[in-house]
C-alpha cells in the first residue's frame, strides 16, 4: 500500500515477515543531509536511488553512500555472527553505487 503526503511517500513493507513503514523522500522536497547520512535506508529505496537523485552533489552522494557501506558492513558482520537483523545488508549494492557516484562529474 502507498500513501502520499506533501513531505514524503510512505509505504508499508514486510522484511523477513516483520511489517513496518519505510519513508521515501519526495524528490520535490529538500533533504536533511545529516538525517540521510545517519539512515539512508529511511530516505532511499536503494543505493542506486542515491546516485540518481539530482538534488545531491557528487560529494553528498559519496558521503551518503560511504555511510551506507559502513552500515551494510556492520549488518553483514552481525549476520555472520548469527545475529540477523530485520534488514538485509545490501553491501555489494552499496559498494557498486558508491563506485558509480565517485565516477560522476
């Protein structure tokens, strides 16, 4: 299900059987960069969505994706130690998006 407000899109998702809400930033609204760096998954559906976002400079994209890679690495380590979370790590996807952002002009 998808609801749209002026500030954001919200959709109900289920990850590993756990239902929750994910906020997807409306492309017409300005981003709070610090909030995005702290939790990019709350603002973007995928790492490549960061790369495609025209509101962000190359430096901002790299900063967000470096944070995403660090978070994904920590989630992967936790899973390896038999402590799975509710989100999948997406480490490879985040690394590929970071490389793509670094190539941008």
